[in-house]
C-alpha cells in the first residue's frame, strides 16, 4: 500500500519491478488521506513504514510492526509462522 502523493504514482510500478515484487499493490487516489488509511486499517495511524504479516490463508497475524525492523527481529517474528502446519 502506498500512501505517497497521487502525483508520484508513476514511480511505484518501476520501483516494484526493480524489487521483483509480484504482489498486488494499492496507491491512494487524490482526496481524503485519512479515509484511505481507515479503509485499509482503522487502527493504523498512517505512520510509515508499517509491516503487516499474514498467515498462509491470508489472515492477519499479530500486531503490525510500526518501525523499520532489523533482519533478526523480522526473522524472529516470521519464522514461527512458517513452521505452522498447513
């Protein structure tokens, strides 16, 4: 999800392509920023970066990570999820 200004949307697809990202992404349209944020997550303040984790079925897991995470912290959060049975 990009909360960048709509005028910069032309930069999003090239960035994601360079990162080899294949997931669905959303960018906000002109208008009420808060409405966009609340449509995504009513508990989100709009602070970035934020990381949401999802289980294998696409359901949210745990609380969002609200600041940049070290690899060790992210791995410690994700690895137990990967060990869960399908």
